[in-house]
């Protein structure tokens, strides 16, 4: 009979690996709760202010900036696109809402960029993690540069989605609340912190700010621990399974990213879980890139489900803006990634990778560049533009 502990007092390898995986699952759950806590914190402290931002969307450029800023504040493109669907259902023109949807794609990438800061103490790890995180940023920025002028000139997204509405519009009433299992999973942890702060007599503003700070700290702790644990267990078969799902090819990566994001209904969560793997050296930026593109596509399900809950005269418009989101993300993947790849136009396909790796190389040498990038791109520059052009 084999003893649970061998003669040297060490835990057997099988049990040690099991305990390590349990710890990894625990820290991943902590990461999920932390991401949800940041979003809840922003919504608790500034939800009304974030929604008020949409009132400034008087032209496509401002719509883009406001969509990006609102998503960076709320930390959820799913939430912002659902709000946009509601605003369109309330009478906002689809043409104004389209740039806001594009902006939401940009704003949602801040979460995985913050997660990459968990590797900041190790130069090599930070370079890998920051590159994998920001490749999502650069793809979405590149996509906006291509499609926003095209939409302004031709209105192809609005027209394409309008043509599809007649095929899908109906009287279906489907609530997203019944399909989102990620929120019930993280809600107990978030509510525990929120309830404790409210129990101390703190108002919503202070409670929200503290939740954001706690969420960021928890993300850093979780990422550091997950990175170390993954390096110890992701060998052999486990590593091969992950590579089969993500690293075996572009289509596999896109499909995996889409499926996971549909299941968790959060592209921020999906891409954030990949950053520690990149930092640990399990995947490189090129492996992660198609997975993040799949996350862009998968997140569209939230707006589609929200649109099906709209009834009445504006149901068609609500569904139209949700379909715009889907068409935009699918077309972006095709035009910027898949078609150039098939045509061997590597300069186009690899452009976001080159940008992210270049920025990561600079940020790994000067950590202040990473912080300046996050604050400047996601908050300072959009905020200044909103108030300069309102």
C-alpha cells in the first residue's frame, strides 16, 4: 500500500498536481470576481455619469470616443452595448449608435491590459503579457480606422444590418438574465464586499471607488499566483490540450475564443484569462491573437439577446444595432486577419502583432510607459476629446 505521504515527508506528485490545479481554479475564480468587482464598482460610483456621456454623441467621432470611455469606466462592453441597444429602442438613431459600438470594442480591452500589470516585476514575463494584452487593443483600433470612415461614406453596416432585420425580427422575448451564468457565479463575492462596505455606512461613490481599488489589487494577486502555478503544471498533456484548442491554428483559435466568450458572456474575462498564459510563456502573442478575435465575435451575443427582449415599434431598430455589432466584428476579422492571411499579405495580418510587441518592448524597459498608455488611451485622451468637442 502506498502511503499518502512518502518517507521523505513530501506530498506525492499526483496529489500535489491536484492541489495545484485546485489552487489555480481558486485564483481564476478570484480573478473573475475581481473583474466583476471593478465593473460593479464603476457602475455603483458613476453609472449615471457614464450613461449621461451618451447624451454628447452628436457626431460619429464623439460617438466613438464616448463608447470607448463609457466601456473603460464600466469595464464591460456587454453592458455598454446593451445600454446602446436600449437607447436605440428609446429613439436614438442607429447611425449615431454605430460609432459607439465601435468605441465599446476599444474600451473593453483595458481589462486585459490591466491584468498584464500583474507580471510587471519580471521584465520578460511583462513583455510577453503586455504584448498579448495590447494586440487586442491594436486590432480594434485598426478596425475602427478601416471601418468608421467606410461607414460614414457608405453606411454599409447600417444598411447590411437593416437588410437582415426582416429575416430575424419577430415577437420573441428572450431575457439575457436567464442565460448569463457568469454573473451568478461571481455575484456572491462581489455582493459580500459591496454589502460589507455599505454596512460600514459608506455612500455609493466611496463604496464604488473602494471596490475598484480592491478589484485591481485582487487582479494583481491572482495573476501573479496563477502565472507561477501554471508554469509548474502546464507540461505534457495539459499543455498539449491547450495548444490543440488555441495554438493549433487561426481558425481553431478564433473558434475557441468565440465559444468561451459566448459561454461567459464577457470578452474582457475571456481575454484576461489568456494574459497569464502568455506571461508564463505557454503561448505567444501570435497564438493569443486569433483567440482575442474570437472573443470580439463571441461578445456580440449579449447585444443580440438584449435586442430580442425589446418589443414594440422600436424592436427592429434594437435588433439592427445588435446585428451591426456582429457584422462589424465578423467583417473586421475577415478583412484585417483571415483574408490577408489567405492571400499571404502578412504585413496586414501581422500589423497589430508588430505594434503590440513594439510597445511591449518599450514598456518592459520603462514601466511608466505602460501606465501612461492605459491612463492616456482609455481615460485622459477620450475624456479631453469629449469635453473639447461637445
